[in-house]
C-alpha cells in the first residue's frame, strides 16, 4: 500500500471526514463526541412503483450516513449486502387446480460508487395463460433489506417490497455504466487518491453496467496522453458471481414451473438479470503520462451509454520529493466533458438530509451548471500535471480541506512544494479563498492559510502560485452588503497585513505585500465617497472594482529580464519565448494572464499594463460577465469602472509619494470633478529594505510575468514563484522545462544572512 493510501486512511476519520464538503463551506468544524455517532441509511428504488411490470429489473441504490451531532456525512468506506427474498406464486384454476409458492432468498453485494451503492433485482415474469383445463396465473412478490458494514460495525436496515404484475413497457432507456477504481478510490470513484498512480504499475478498474431489462455487452477503453482509445480485456468480477448464481437459481425455479405445467419459453420467459460487473487492468505506463478511461454499455435493443471519463497521472514514485497541488479545474474539466453522464447517474440517487456533508455526487447539479457556463466562455483549460509527475510524487487535491491532511498529520510525508493552481473563485458556493476556510482543533480555530504559512516556515516548503489565485473581486450592492466573488483573503483586508516579515497573506508569501496596500487604499477612497449621499453610488462602484483581474488576453512573447537570465528556472530557454494554451488559441489569443501584480513593481509597469488593459476592455467585460454571473455577481459596473475607476486608481498609485513614514496620494475622479486626498501612516520605502520579489520574465506588453521570491534572510524562510498565467495548461517543450525547473528552484532554499 502506498504512503498516500495509508496516510489517507489513517487520518480520514480524524481530519478529513468531519470537514470534507464539496460545497467548501466557510464554517469551522468542532470535535464531536463519539457517543453521538450513529449510522443511518437512505435508499431508493427505480422504478419506485409498488407494481413492477413483468421482466422489468429493479435498480436499488443505498447510501450509508454517519450522523455526528447535528450533521450527517456520506460514509464512503462502507459495504452493503442486499438480502432479497423472492416469492414466485403459481396458481392454476379449473378441473386440475394447482397452487404453489416458490421462495428464494439471496444475498447480493452492492457496488459502491463514491458512497452510492448500486444493486439490481432481476426482472421476474408475471403472466396469465388460458388453457382448456383452466387459467394459469404466475406472479411474484419481492422484499429486500440491507446488511451494512462500516469498519467493524454491522447493522441491518429495512428496505422495501413490491409486486411483479402482468404489463409491458417500451424499453427506451439506455443502460447505465460506470468505471470505478476500487483501490484507494479518489473523488467520485473515477480517479486514484491524489489523482496519481505509480509509473509502470497496472491499475485495476471495475466496470458496472445495469439496465432495466438486459445488458448485452460492456467494454472499457483507455487513452494515454490524449492518444487514441484502446480496449482493455475484461473478466467477470467476483461480485458478479453472486448475481449469476441468483439468475441460475431463479431460472431453475422457472424451468421447473414450465415442466410441471407444460409451458414453453415463450409462454413463461426466463428472468432478466440486468447487470454486468467486470474487472480489467489498464496497462502500466511510464511516469509522466495522463491516462483517461471510460466504460461503454449496450443493451439488448442497441441503446448505448458511456460512463463519465476517469483520469489519473502516472508519477515517479521513487522520487523523494512530493508536490501537493490544489486544483479545482481538474474536476471541472471532467464535469464539462461528462456532464450528461453524471446527470444520468444522479437521477438514481436517494434523497439525503439537507445538512448532509461529503455528498459529492449529490452536490454536482449546481457545479455542473457552473462548469457549463465556464465552458461557453472558454477559460477552463486542461492541466498537464504529468510534466511534474514525470520526476516527482504528486498529490492533487480538489478540496482545500484535503491540504489539511499534510498540515495536521504527523505520519504523512510532508510536501516539498505546495502548488495553488489558478484559484480565482472565493464565492460562498465554490470557495478557494484559504483565508475563509477554518479548522478547529483542541479549541483553537485557524484558517487554512494560517496553517499553510506556519507549515511552510517550519518545513521551508516551496510555493508555486498561478494566475487568478490573487483575484480580489467583491461586488458591493450596499454600504454593508456585498457579494464576494474572488479570493480577497489572499491579499488581506487591513494595513496590518502589509508585512513582509510576518506574512499573513498569500501576496506576502509571494514577496508582494504592496498588493495589500493598494487594496486598502481603494477601499478607503471608496469609503470617503460612500460617506457623502451624493456620491454613494460611485463609492460602491469604486469599491467593487477589482484591482486584480484574472483573465486578460495575452498575445505577446515573454522576454527574460536580467534576473531571469541568471536564474535556473528559465535555464535552456531563449531570451524571448511565447506561451500557448490551446483553449485560449481557439478564442484567438496565445493565452490568458492575470493583471494587478504590477502594483508591486515599477509605476511605469503598472501604467503600461493599464493602457494595454483598455485595449481588451470588451473582451475582459465579456469574460467577467460570463464567469461571475453564474456565481451571483453583478458585473454591470465593470465597463464603466475600467473607463474611469481603474484609471483614477492607477494614476493615483503612480503619482503617490512617500515621506517620513507617510504615504500621500491624490485621486482625481473623472466625471465627478472631485479629487480625493489620502494620507496613510505607512513607511512605503521600508518594504523595499528587504530582498524584494524579482521579475524573471516580462511580456512585451507588460501584462504577464514570472515572479520569484527568495526569503533567504531568515531562518524560517522559503522560496516562492508566481506565474501570472497557467503554466500548467500551456503546450510545448518550454512548458515542461519551466515546470520542472520551478519545482527544483523552490525546493532549493538555503539561509543566507
């Protein structure tokens, strides 16, 4: 068993289970009394009717809940065996009367798909046959219950019952199929723990296919690095043998009825099984590959269905370095590609209590709508983590709370690098603002960001951050009312966060605490306007202006600076190189870049970036409208804000002066004939007494950059890198080299007094 699987199991109940929620709620989680823990079960039947047509298979889905205090959690590490009792009634009326009931009881293992256990009860006959000697009636009654096992605990739950009656239905429903990774299953059962798997090791995949009548065939296909899909050889799974035995037993019982009553097979058809469970092994591949796979099923009428696409990366498991990656887009891309398949699966799920946590499958509906919107505007890119996994161990987390596994587990391998991948959403629904998310342990509550900062300083962990992770957008709809859209907590809210020694923000960790300063300045200017009833609306608009904009088109090359020429991150690259991202190229751009980082550097850099931004005004507004309308934001002010608000802020920053521990600024607000003067008690020049962040490469238009920070002058230092674009999504040999060089550089910290 790998360290990932062992570590995950070890701390699952201690750390992850009480806090894991797909919706990434902002609430803190407190320790629960184990005496309050109880197991419950929810289940559904398809079709739900008490009268089922002859030959129709019945799909049963059950979910185990672990209730702790006032909350319920989907118990994904559970197993369920369904006890099915079938009574086949036979009655002949007339001269030769005959009545008999055949009782069969079977135990059927259910197949676990991320906490939703699927099983099927075979389709049984119900017929009325008229003979000269009398009328023959055959029907069935079915009852079922559940035997649940969680850890060492076992519990029996009631199920339901139904009657099989004589009726016919048109079979227009396609079969349902799902390809599950049974060993160390990751999110949704379609990936491995941490989305990674050791290079050269084959991977076992279980394929489930169910149908309301009969599954004719099922297949499993896989692709390596975007190549053609190939078939995997499949054999019957052990769990399928139980279903085969049921079918054989029921077939024998019905055969005996035929013999006794002299019926042929057309008069009394055999039972329908409606399920296939097979297993296969995807061949091992070298480290540095991404593997995609799916199953496909076909029923007896030719209806086809494909499963959601699974994904994992092969890693160099012998490396002594681990890169922990927080990346929501890896799942979002799968949802974009397999949205219809997930929706077909979700219609079978039983209802859960409103306070249920960790219900990943049940929570997909809203997220599917979000990803469909992101697909339309073309900003969701495939991330090539195989470039990192070719040389290192990787662990990819979708949920920010998964990162806590490393911060709180004394038995888990400590990551050498933390990579935050374009975390541009800080909404209440999808919150990747690490300052919002809290964890309580031993009556002490801390944010995930605080815990990460503490961890990095203790272990000298390298940090890599890309693109929109610094997005700051909050839309103010009233003086005390707002909708948070970006990750403002990564930049901080107060002047006390402008600290390069004792960092409290992500901007500080990247060596750019000045970004926090300009956030506070924008807010203070806006508050001055809001204090006057005549300018409240302009004040709210100004306060809603994002200084950090996550997606701006990039069409120029990057050029090495003097620092970049000397730094090993860009070693082997030409002095001028371009970044290309396929999804952006479909829109006519090389890539997208984040802007706003310029506030931490030369005033001329900031002014040039603003002038370039105005060229892309309509494109930026279109992207923001599409991206954030779905999150509940109102972006009607953005175009106006770029015209006057951003210009006022940029010019105010550029003309700012610092003297005797005081920063003086003036903001001329276009259209208001008003100038706001602001004085802040901060020693701006003191920020540059320490070794600052360095621009290693800058795009010709000043929009994009690679920025390095080496905090080598304290004992608890570290190295960090910021890419204003998604280096993990770009194509070409330069991207491979930059990504691996980046990992090497941030892990090379050493103290220099």
